[in-house]
C-alpha cells in the first residue's frame, strides 16, 4: 500500500490510481486535513469526498456546511472551496479529470 505524502495543509495516501481504476484522470485517496484553512479551486477537476472520521466545515463558494462522519461532499470544477479541520477530519476523496496543474488559489 502507498505511503502517506505530507503536504502543507493535508496528508494524503493514494488508494487507487487511473491505471487501477481504468479511468484516465481519476484517483481515489485517503486525506487527513491539518489545522487551518485550505482555500482553492480547480478549472477541470471534480472532487467527491466521504467523511470517515472527525468533524469540520467546508466552504463551497459562499455556503458553509458542517461535516462529520458519513457526510458526502461533491465539489464541481470552478467552485472555490475551503476545508476547515476542527476534529481530526479524515476523508476518502475521488477525483475526476485530475491533472497536476489544475489547483489554483
């Protein structure tokens, strides 16, 4: 199984890549958000999250949603979004239309 990759705002572990999924530009990852906010958007990528552990908030455009275990979040391309970890927020993330140069602040 893949190792955790430590990033500034979150840690991630690849669970399935586009080859395993037989779907170009798709990935499934386990994500652990760190304290603080991580605001960004994507021009092409769509993200789907399922909350496994913890609590937090997600800001989608101007809308703030409380999230916890069992919640799902769908973020379409072009939507500015922010994750705010309040209590060990860990999620499964499915990305479609993924590319390395499609994250903007």
